[in-house]
C-alpha cells in the first residue's frame, strides 16, 4: 500500500491539486474552477471541488492511501476534505490536514525557504512578508477598490484603453482587435457591452482573462499595453515597499544589515518580464540593495515543499532535493509567457 500526499492550491481562478508519493514522485494532478467565496456561490465552489477530486482519483492507481493533505484554499479547506471523504475511501485513518496560509504557500514554492517578501499578482494581488511563522499580508481588497497590479486590474485597464481607442479620445492600440478576439466577436467595433456584463459570468475572472492579451500586445511593442504593464509593476513595487517597511517596524528584517528579497509569484507576472523589471526599479528606489526575482515554482508546489520541511525538520531544501523537484515537477516551474 503506497502513501500518497496532496498539495492543494485554490483561489480566484482555479483549484489545482498535486498528488505525490513519499519519494517526491508526481503521481497525479487535477484542476478545476474558482473556489473564492467572495466571487463564487457555495454551490459553484462545491461543484468545482468535486470535479477536481473526481479527476484526481480517476488518475490515481487504486492501491494507495492518502496520508497528508497540504492545503491553501481561499475559503474552506474543511469543505475540500469533506468532499474527498465523500468521494473516496482512500484516506488513511491517520491522515492529517495541514492548512497553509496563502503567503507561506507562495513563499515556500517561490523561495524553497521560509523568509522573504512575496509580490503576489494573480487574479488578485497582495504584498506579503514572512519570517518563519510571522507574516504580514497587505492588500486583497478586490477590484475595483484594490488589487492593483493584479491580472484583473491589468485586464480592466486594457479594456478601458480599448473604449478610449474606439471613441477617439485615446491612443490607437493593438488591444482593440485582441478584445474582440477574446470575446469571440467577429465585427470590430460592434458593441461588446453585453459580453462584458452578461448575467452568470464571473466578471472578475473575465477581466483577469484579458491580462494575457495585454501582455501579448506589450511583447508586440504596443505602447498602451506597455504603459499598463509598467503601471502594474510600479503598483506591485509600491506595495512591496510598504510591506517591507512594516516588517522592519516589527523587527522581522533589519535592512541595514541584510538585503530584502522579493519574489514575484502568480500568473500576472508570466506574460512579460517587463512588469518584474519595473517592480524592481520601484523597490530599489527605497531599498537599493533589494533582490527582486521571480519565484522558482508555482504556488501549488507549496505543499510539496512543506512536506520536505516536515520530513527533514529544517526550513531549507538541499541542492539534491531542489534538482529532483525541478525535474519531477518541471511543469510547475515559473516560466514567462506560460499562457
């Protein structure tokens, strides 16, 4: 009987599950839709969790027991566990559930350690600083009042630029044609209002989905798109400066003796390195010696890293483990233009 462990990451865009054995071998995976209770109904969340669980179990060999569940879910980890129990009898009697905070999950996956800053820019955004068990998490207010630098915010700015182009009070931009493509509208300049505001659509995710097209236009040299990505990077930089200052006030870091390290994590960063470059420029205005880089893995790997921490008793990863993870879980490595 083989022991299986689960690493679960659920947020505003998707629920992702990795199953791996005690030898750190990837044995199955699954993915479904959003589980964020601020933007989805309880019924929709339950359906998405059930879909992910059923898909995972279908991909697993029958001779196994689930021993550990490492979960980061915006909402209810207990609901995921209940659905897993309902759908399968494969949980070990001694199975444990480890609830990992969003900040720690991103940090573990990004840095393979437990100290540093996370510039989180996915569907939403946030600024996080962790030092072992201590954590400061700023942001997460949602659009339109917050989430600056997020995929949703970038998408909104891109669509707004299209409106200005169409009506003649803004610059011509490649984003216009991309928006009609994104909304599956064949006639340029036909009304897209109904598509943006139609009932039954998660509007936040609709806006966030356009982020990839803004990044695509930036790579094609579109000035408007580049300005949007620059603004997003600057906004994330300002958030990181704020969270580092608060970490200083709480004695979580002494920037006089050590350089702050900031990891970019989340899907909004993947469209273009330009956003990361402008975030770094903004952070360096306040902390010239800061190190700003993208994380190593996607956040769903947070549970895998925590499993190693628990097994070794250290919040550090050996080079041997690191190289093994990069090969075995290579599809979860951070990559630019991974849309």
